[in-house]
C-alpha cells in the first residue's frame, strides 16, 4: 500500500465571526497557527465550521482563504456535504476549482435516503468531479448509518478514497480494511477514540481538539502512526479531558470559548447555536490547563 493521500492529524476548523460576518483575518491566522503546530491537514467548512449556517458565498470564501493561506503546505479537504446531491456536486466542483486537495461529504441528512440512495448520492459526485472524496458517516447528525456493504461498493469508485468515521464503533475500521482494499483510507471522526482507531488500522483523525491544541494532536498522531503507543497514550492522557470538554455544550461553542481564551478569535457563533453556557466554562478551562495550553 502506498502512503495514503490523507493521513495524520487533520483539523476540523472553526469559522470565526466578528459582528455577524466572517473574520477572515482571524481565520487566516488560525490556518497559520495550525500549520506551525505540525498539523497534517485542514478541513474548512465542515460541521465544526458551522457550514449549515453559512451562505453559499461565505462557504466558498472560507475554502478559498484556507487554500490560499495554506499554499500547498498541508492537505485541504473542503467540506462539501449536502442533502441535495446537486448542491454537493457544486460545492465539490468549487473545491476543486480553487485548489483544494479533496472534499469531505457528510451522508445526506434530514431527507433520510435509503442505502441505495446514499450510494447513488456519492456515486453522482464521484462521476461529476475528479477530486478525492472522503465519505463522512456521522449517524448522530444525519439519522442514517452507511452500511458496510455500501462502503465496500463506494470503495470501488475511483474518487472515493476513504471515510471519516464518527460512529464510535472501532471494529468497523478492521472490517473496512479487510473488505475495502489496500487503498481505502479510514480516518477517525472522534478525538476521544482516535487512539484506539489507529490501533485498528486507521490513518488519522479529523479533529476538533486540534483547533485548541494543534501541537499535541499532531504529536499524538505522529507517535501513534509510528507505532509508539506508549508516547501516544501519554499525550492522549493529557488531552482526554479536553476531548470531552469541547463537547460539554453544542459544538463548536465550547471550542470557540476555548480559543477566545487564547486570544485567537471571538466566541461569536450563529443561531440556532448560542455561545457556550457559563456552567461548562470551568470544565473547559480546567481541561485546557491539563492539556498545557493555558497556565
């Protein structure tokens, strides 16, 4: 098997706002901070990037800025998911046009397609745009779970290269490795179980925690992927409470609070999400201290 195209610690970037608008300067600085921290890839406008409340113009602009600032130094996997196949194709086409390295497509949500509908959705994007695609299986948000049989079928498509698996079922990684072929790239979608996912053969994590602690997450993945699980466990122990605290309220509001404490952006978030509840802020601050990102 050749080195996977997407591998390591990949940050699910937040989208900073100021006075209701995109804060492009803050976003550019976040991208630079991630790269300086050793992160291997970036996902703009995913779930953590509040894609669901961005206008199409804003969505496209965030991808453009990310690609421009990164300037080829790390892989950019643009969020392009939609419950409309035509819209997913348009967003994926835009990602390719502006120079993104791939697209991350959540399984269609709300309209709850059948397993065949899910397959045909991804196949339509695969057929329309020549860009590496990561399937994103997140049943807690989409109300559907992509079956193993469908993933095996998707793995045969030339542009579908792997999965962001946010099911929490680590055993799926082993079966995908066995049945989806050597070029299939399984990537964890959960910080709290990413270490175990790597042990099952995963190739990385698309991480929320990396927004706050990029150096630690990149070091964790470097160690785990090198087989140094003793070092990786020690780093993960330091981050374990942060993994949990960043989901103590509706994501990404805890992450935006944490980053505001680092002076990186405002806490501003878009309705229907609201700023982080005061009751969980002490937990977040304590976890940040444990992780070594604040004193």
